[in-house]
């Protein structure tokens, strides 16, 4: 959440920063702002609303000249979304300006202390407190900006990624991170600063990713100097070559990123198992698992920690691991895990799942698990992210950039990675026969093609969406491997259409939710031929007898459910544990089309953020 962009170099900073903010809109935000320095004047413009609103206001109010600029998209934490609380924020003198992602937890105590020294505050934000703390340190200690930032940050408690500019030091920007990502793009006589690499990918393929607890002074004439915040010691920065390309972060002719990413799933799943799975040879190669196979396979239990869609992928994995590898699995909300004094031992393996690799609650769970001696395995999508560096081992999903806030291809690729891992452990432990192992690999190889077939129902799903777009409540039901898919389907509808929806195990319907069913209640039932089919058919009959409207996701060719349901959406047949990779597709499309028909902002739903870097 929140997006940071900065530029210092020989170009006009404004178009670079503005385009960078547009690239970061996927992260979720409610206000935006830009500060520019033209060699004489430090100019600032900010507003509640979208980057398009900022562009209109800025170009009508201030000059866009200048070779230095910083910009920000804010997701409100301290203070309501309005123009005053938007970033950037000036210091009292007007010399310093700051942008900030994260939360300063002790801001109130710092604010009271600064007020006793004569500082005043216009906003409700913790960020304005931080910039004035930096100014106060610089004034009292008589130190340069970089040192003032380092001293000030050692007085703060919380999480942050910041960029600070002092108009009296026009050739440098000071940046720092703790708990929130920050990248520095290294060009020819120019530098770029951003929350991720997408804002500067067209200008340079070289980047420095700051580690937690690091800061950097970025000087146009002297390069980048990285130091530890805690003790001011120098760090030798690692400049890595980016694998991202511009085409990956453009819409490619699709109306929305979400639709593009739904349709990318066949290739994303293929990319995730490519090089890892050799179906014809019966081989799965996963370096993170191979190097720790005994540690993982001998685990007394596996604990999966995640949030949101990743938590649902973890629930699918619970079924898959226990079915194949016969290892007990517990799935925990990362946001609750650290606060309930969990019992963790050295014999446990913790799998942390996060699309962004920066989820604050998941990071906190990882640190707790490591303190208790557990082996921690990460599953994430973003190379070089915090979780990939913090865990003992892991696997990337190779889904490519996911820009839409509502995850789609992240879910299916996470399931793919976790299924490969479970199959490899099962083979190693001898809990699966060689013939069954080969059958699973061969069917995995067919899944991308079957996802393409599932996508062929798009036009039919659009018709169903038009019928139910005005529903105010929906119920999603599934059993076994598809119970988590029901939860995920309900989440997607809530996230982007703002229609209330709940996912339930189908058998639990009669323990409460059945009271809600009437002729106005659409019930989406996952009723594939594999997995408790007869039981689900009975549940459908119970719904039908109470006049509920039934939308059934069925195996291609099914006739029994077709006779009972108001609408059926077909998916190809596959083995039971792989059905979630197919049944989730129509639920994604249904949510997408309903949201579009309701005129919602599909890629940037209200109040949500793509990368949740605060607890």
C-alpha cells in the first residue's frame, strides 16, 4: 500500500514521477501528491483522489519544471483522506519535504515533544511528525541531512519507506526502509526511487533493493551510498539486473489488468512448473525443497501462514499435503498467528505465502517462527522481496507482475507451487506409488490447456453475471479441495463488486446459512464429478426446494446437476486435487463481469491495497 516515486538527474522530473505514480496505482491509494525542485523553488501539489486528479490540479497550479521530484500515492492510516493529509509533507521551515509509506507508532509522543519546542502541525499524519523530527535533529545536532535522517529514525518505532529532499542540498535525496520495500534505479547520471521497479523499468534495468534497516544517500554527482540505520556503518550495495519488462506491466489490449491476468493463467501456471517438472521423466526439481528435503519431509507438522487470497491457497495446500505426503498441516491467518502465543517447535516447518513478498503480517509471522527454531519456507511472486530474503528457503511462483489488486493468477500459481512441493515430498516419503506420481505429473502438464478451455465459458459467464449483478448477497459452497475455492470466489466478489458474499463448506449450509436462502439469493455451488459429488447434489436439492437461484460449476458433460441448477458453467475433467486450478476460473470471471457491469473500478477497488505493508 502507498506508492513512492522519486527522480534526480538530467531529465524533467515531472513526467517520470507522474508516470511512476500511474504505474503504482495498483497498490491501492486514496490521495496523491508531487513535489518538484527547479533549482530555485520547491513546489508542491497534492490532492485527495486519483493520480488523474493530481495531474489536472498540478498542471493548472504550479510549474512542472525541475530535474528533481518526489511523488506519492497514499493509503490513509493517520488522518482521513484529504488534501492536507496527502503526501508530500513540508517541514516547518519549508526546506525539507518527505514522502512516507508505513506507520510511525510512537508519533504521538514525538509530536508532543516537538510541540514543546515550537513546532506546529497542519495535518493529522505521523509523516509530518517525522519530517519535523528530522529537521529538529539537523538543527540541534548541526548535521547534514543523511545523518539527521539516521539519528531521527533511531528515535522512531514502526515501519517505513521514506524519501526526503532538502532544497539546500539540491543534488541528493535521502531514502530509508524498515518493513516497506524501496528500490533505487541506477541510470547514467540519474537515479530513480520507487516502491518497486515498475516506475523506472523503461529507463534502466539496474536496481539496488534496500534491505530492512538500511538507508541511502542518492547523489546525482556521487552515486549511491548505503548505510545501516542502527549504527551508521557502510554497506556495499548489490546492483542487480531486473527481469521485468515494459510489456508485462501494460494492459496488452485488455480493458482491465484483472481480465488480462485471468487470461494469463495458462501461461503463468506453465511458467511456474517449467524447468521444475519433467512429466515424461517423472522428475520434480525444486532447489529450495531439494536442498532441505530431509528437514521438510521429517517435519512433525507444517504450519502455513498467509493472508487473504494466499490464505485460501494455503487451505488448498492443506488438503494436498495431507492427502499426498501424509504430514499434518495447520493453516493460520498470519495476522493472528503472532498474537496468540502459538506453539512452535524446531520440528515444525512453516510455509509463508505472499504474492508481493512484503506482507507485513506474514513477515512478522516469519520472524516469530524463526525465533522459535522452525524451518521457514517462502512462496512468493516478487524476486528480491523481503519474504524471499527472510526465509530459510523458498520457491517463486513466476506468475509475472500482478497489477490488479484482486489476486487471480497469484492464487493458481501458488497452488501450483505447493502441489509440486507436496508431490515431491510424497515421492521422497514413499506415500505415493510411482505410477500415481507419474499420473499426477502428466495431469499437471495438461492443466494449462484445461484452464484455456475453462476460459472459453467467458461469454456464457457474462450472461449469468448480467442476471445477478443486482443481487445484494451471494452464497458460495464447495466441499473438500473446493471449499477454499468457494471462500476465494466469495472474496473476489466482495473485493471488486462490493456485494456481500460468504463462502461455506457445502455441508455446513444447513447449520445456519440455509436460513438466508430464498428466491432472491444466488447460490454458487462447485459441483465437479470428483469429490463428494452425490453429497453436493443433495445440497443443491436442498437449495432448490427453498427457491434459491443455483449457479453450478460442473464437470463438462454433467447432466444431473444441469437438470437441477438455474445455470451451469462447465470446466474440463481432472483429478480431484487439481480441480481448484479449474473451478476458480469461472468464479474469477463472474466477479469481474459483475463488477464491470456495476461500473466499479475493477483494478483498484476502494479501500484495498495490493501490497499490505502495515499491520
